[in-house]
C-alpha cells in the first residue's frame, strides 16, 4: 500500500509536470504562431503595397519593397506581382522578381501566366527570360488560350515571331542557321529544300505576317490542311480574322473553310471579329455562313432573297433553326427590320442567341442599330441578359465599349442597370474608361455611376484611366470625386 501510495504521488508529479510542460509548449507554439502571423501580415501588407506601386509605375519604390519581403507568387489582391510588372512594362522589377524565384507557372485569376502576359505586351526580353526558366508556351489560361494565341490576339507580330523563335531554340533545339533560314523564307520569300522540315512553323509565321501571297503559296506548296490549327487552339481563319488579314480571310473562305464549325475552344470564327469596326468583313462572313445553311428541306435556296429590301420569306418556319439564327444576325447587321419581323412573327425567340452566344439585342447594339434596338425592346427583349462571351457582357456594357451615348441613353431609359458588373465585376463605366470614350464616361457619371467599383485585377475606373494615360478622362473622374 505504501508502495502504491508513493507511486501515485510520483505519478501525480509526473502528470503535473507533463501538463505544465505541455502548457508551456502550447503557449510557446501560440506565441510562435502569433509572431509568424505578424510577419505574414507585414509580408501581405508589402505585397499589397508593391502591387500598388506597380500599377502606379513607380519601379524604384517597388524594388525597395521587394527587398523587404513579399509573397512572390501571391494573388494579392487579385494579380500576381510578376504578371502585373509585365503588364506595366517595368523591366528592372521583372528581372528582380524572376531572379528571386517568381514562378513562371504562376497564374492570375484569369489563368494568365507571365509568358502569356509577355506575349500580349510583345515584351521580347521578358519572353527570353521566361523561356530560359522553362516557361511552357503551350500552358493554357482559363479561356483555353496559350501564349501563341495571346500574341496573335493582341496583334503583336513581333512578339509572336520572337516567341516562336525562342520555342524553336529552347524546345526543339533547332540550330541557329535553320532558325535564320525560317526567317529568310518569311522576309525574302526564299524557300530552300530543307525549309520543308519546318513547314508548320513557316506557314504559321506567314499567316501571322498577313502576307496573303506568301501564305497561299506555302499552303499549296506544302499541301497544308487549312482546317487544321497550328500551335494554337485558334484555326487559321481565326488568326487571319484577329490579325485583320482580310485577303487571307477571304481566300480561306473561298477555298472552302467551314465557317459554321467551332474551333478547339468551342468558338466560331465570326466570334473573333469586331462587328462595329469591320462591318464589311463581318457581313461577308455572315453571308457565307448563311450559304452553308440556306437550302430548305424542299431544296429551295433562300440566299438570293435575303438582300432584298422586303423579301417574301413565307416558308421561313421550314428552314433549319441554325439558318434562322444566322439570318436574324445578318438582318440585324443590315438593319433590315422587315426580315426581323418575319422571323419573330414566325416564332423565333426575341431573346435568342447567335452561334457565338451573343444575344440579338447585343448584336443590335454592337452594330450601332438604334432602331433595331428599339424594335427588339418593344418586342420583349430582356435588357439584362449577359452574352455567353468571355466577360459575360450586357447590351449596356456593349454600348459603353462602343461609346454610343444615344443607345446608352435608350437602354438606361428602358431599365438597364448602370452599375451591374460583368464576370470580373467591371461595370459599364469601366468599359467606357478602358476604351477612352470621354462622352460616355461623362454620361455615366452624370447618371451617378459608381466610380469606386473594382473590376478585373482590382482596378477602379480611375486606375484604368491612369494605366492608359487618358488625361481628359482622369480629370473628369477626379472632378466627380474619384480617388485611388
């Protein structure tokens, strides 16, 4: 019993010591966590601060903050510091971030990585730095685009050519002499026999260079399948449309390129054209798309009728839904209210969409067709619908993008929500500012648009105006009280 009593006392002592020690350990751990959190909060604060300096293009101050410690690959508030530095063309900071280990695979919330950003900006020095770090030009963003796609989409041929050159050197180990030969094919139109080894690269560069004569000569020489994409998710026709290469676009269509078949990203070629700025080419594509579907079940070809001022489309219900959708888009673009009435009276949904996922009301806005906008609204078009495009835009945002105040006023009078945001929370004001439409910005501010809303990348309207150096727009926003 004595033995047991002693052991109980010993055990009590041991347990007491254990719990005291455990409490001491826990307390020490909690203190360590608090210190870590304090350090983390400083780093987070520095990261937020450096992004602010990047946006303000204060490179030296940003470099100073970099020495204090930041989250190199963090998304604070929404964008990666390296990607932001690339977009704002800060070469010293870009180099410093890469030297400190910024990941070449990091992505912002849209899935854009540093190489894609450099391709967009045609920043060849950064492309080289990133490729040295094994950046993958075929990594895709949330939208499914790779670095080649972004270079094309941004119209940066120099950046595209350099990106391809870096790819050939670092990924395919093509000797310098051969890379020079590829360049000579494009620049001097010399085609030595050994050039055939690189036919895809050469055709791709000819396409991107907008040289229709050389492009089709190469297509014929190498018997290239025009329907097959090269290096990107975009088709050859998509690239020619994006690049504004009208001769190549028309040539591909005349050679039988299928306009009604989506690319690997699920998009039709016509999705890549700005209808307002390139009306003739837009109508050319639409009409050729109609030609693919213009025959009724009875074998009647309706195509000759559609350009009449008041065509008699009595049997429109007997045509395919695909043809009716295309005809509706074509009629809106041509501002032909007669065809629109026949289609809607025949049962076509006024809130229907084009093959590219754009609502008919938005098509009317994009074509600056105010009378058609009124007609569609009168027939019950939903003003709030968001098109199935990359940014989920409304008709009001489309009006802001075009700077069409008359249509903007009409839509506002009919109930458009002035501060409604797209997929990135960008409202119409941010669109008007982005495109530098002073009068539309003024119109929105006069109707009390919220200039504090943050959209893509955490940018407000004022930050966007400053990024583009729109001095008049900056002054206007500040006159209405906008601050950073």
